[in-house]
C-alpha cells in the first residue's frame, strides 16, 4: 500500500513538473517573439465586435433621425398648405 502511494506521488510530481516546465517554456517563447496570448486575442476580437455593433447602432440612429426629420418637414408642409 505504501508503494502505491509513493508511485502515485511520484507520477503526480512528474506531471506537475512537466506541466510547469511546458508552461514556462511556452510563456518565454511567446514573450520573446511577442506572440499575444489566447486571452488577449479573444479580448481584441470582442473589442472589434463591440466597435462594429456601436457603428451599426450609430447608423441606425442616424436613419431614425433622418426619417423623423423628413416626417416633420412633411407635416409642416401640410400645415402651410
């Protein structure tokens, strides 16, 4: 039983050391070659999508204002006539 626990702990330590080493090497590589991380790319994608939606919203607001303005002009012309 003690041998099983020791083997389990040895495997767990090897896994954790390998994982830490891999993450360290990839982090240094990405830092040296200035490769943005996945989180940063996801944030940039979301920011781009938000800007696109803001532009669409402004466009729709302008169309609504134009329609209201034309409606007001037509009402004023009818009152004058």
